[in-house]
C-alpha cells in the first residue's frame, strides 16, 4: 500500500528537459545563454499549462520529509524511457543524472551499473508495451502539487530504496555543482540540452505537419 510516508510514483505533464534546464538557474552564464535558458523554461511552462507536455511518471517525496518550501508544492524526480535509447547516445548531461530502474524485462541490461546505483520499486516496475527500459532523472525540483496525477501500478520505494534514491540525487547534484564551476563544462552541458530541445521541437513540428497532411489528403468517408 502506498502512503505519504514513502517516496511514491505519481504522474505529471512535463518535459525531460525541464529539470536539466533548472540546473543552470543558479549558474553564471552570459546574457545570451541566460536568455536561451529562460525562453526554454517559459516554453515548457506554457506547454505544461496548455496540457501539451507529455504525461510522465515521477517519484514524489512525501509530505513528512518537508520536501518543498510551501504546502502547495512537492519535490519530484521525473522518470523516462527515452524510447530505449542506449545511455551512450543520450545527451551528455542526461547521462550524468540518469538512474536505472529495475524492470520486469529480461532485455533491460543494466549490469554496467553497480547495484547501489540502481533503483527498485515495490512492486517491481512493469515497462510499457514495446519498451524495456525505465530511468529516473536524479534531479529533484518543485512542482505544484495540484499538477500531480495518479499513475497506475501503486509503485513506491521501500525505506532502503528511498534512502538510496535520496543519496544518489544528492551525490549527483553535488558532483554537478563541482564540475559546473568550470565554464567550459557548463557550456558543453548547456549545449547538449539545447540541442535536445531543438530535436524535440523539430519532432513535434514534424508530427504536426504530418497530422495536417493526413487530414488534408484523407479520403472523405
């Protein structure tokens, strides 16, 4: 049974790029790059409010952990499959933050990750049809609690996994802050995220164009 005493899985309309961009909120960037980050964050917020962002599972910190500054907020960690993209083909910044989630798929090979660097849900995560993978993006950020929705399965983390999850998030953030002190590293990471947002925009626009063409050229019934 899922209770507010443990980290549990809910759902939210959001972009995987969102937490990555938030990493740069407190980083010293030139005005052009600051403007790029702000624009992308505004675009994501607009998509979320309009219901255009994809519904994704997320790990939610419980109320008892005082996870957010306000009662109306909750800290979450997004989850994603990346359509089974191999980790070495993910944007370099994503590779830093991803945490593999053990699934019921025998084809989901995460043996390159030590057991203490993986997460296991209770019950065991069941991958969606046609996909074998599941990742957690190990960066916690605040969202409006009202935006959280139910996610099927009743997944949660037991206390051992919860402690591991929090430790992984903390260590990844600490390592990120240390490395982000290097300007060249910051720019490299930001460029990888902005490239991903451009690809997402291109994919979204392509789907819109195809949808319009199908509508125009479909024979009338």
